[in-house]
């Protein structure tokens, strides 16, 4: 049986493999920049219109912290579920998965106050600090390419989950 030879097929396969492995998404991300789309505009993950905020997220208790606004909490919720990749470890409802539950009043590291949460997200959790059975760490900013301002919004959202 004679083998059919089609040279362009190899080129197409090589291109597809390179695109998949190289993450050819048409987006550029830097550590201190937002995700930038093809037109150069910063984009944020879209929140579902029918999605109800998890328990505890209200403008009233956001204002009670004194360091952030309800708008920051809303932005933090979107980042938590999207670009911040927080939900991957803490769960979509923040009740824990690999990472700890963020909705209860028990804080494994620190006191759960807003500025401490900002610092913890910025610094991450080292293997020495990890308290979960898997010994899983949290890299700085959760391993996401988000800005310090976005970290502050995520911390605002997390603060409202348990206060």
C-alpha cells in the first residue's frame, strides 16, 4: 500500500501545535497590567447578570470597613471569579476547595482585617504557612497577573464574605 504524501498537512499541524502550546490568544498580559484585548482596551471578566452575590456582599457592610467602597467589592467579586483565578482554589462560592473557606470567621493566617488581607494576597502563602492537608501554597497575587489595585478590590470582596 502506498503512503499518501501531503506536505502542507505537516505545516498545518505544526502551526496548530505551536498555537496551542504558545497560547496564541491575541491578548497580552504583564504582571502589573490589566488584560489587554486586540484593540488595546483593558478588559474585565463579565459578571453574569443573573448571578447573585455570595452571602455577605452588601454596600452596607462594605462601607463599614472604612477602607473601600461597594464599587470595589463588586469589582473584587468579578476579579475573584475571573482574572484573579481565586475561585480555582477557594471555590466559586468561596467556601473552600484546595484553599481555605473565606466565608467563615476563622482566619488561618492573620486577623481577617482588610489591610491584612491585602498584604496576604500580595505576598501569598508559603509552604511554612500552609495549613491545608495538601500543603498547598498560594503564590503572590494567587498566581494571577493582576494589579495592586485589583488585589485591593479582591481583598474588599473577601472581607465582606465574613463580616
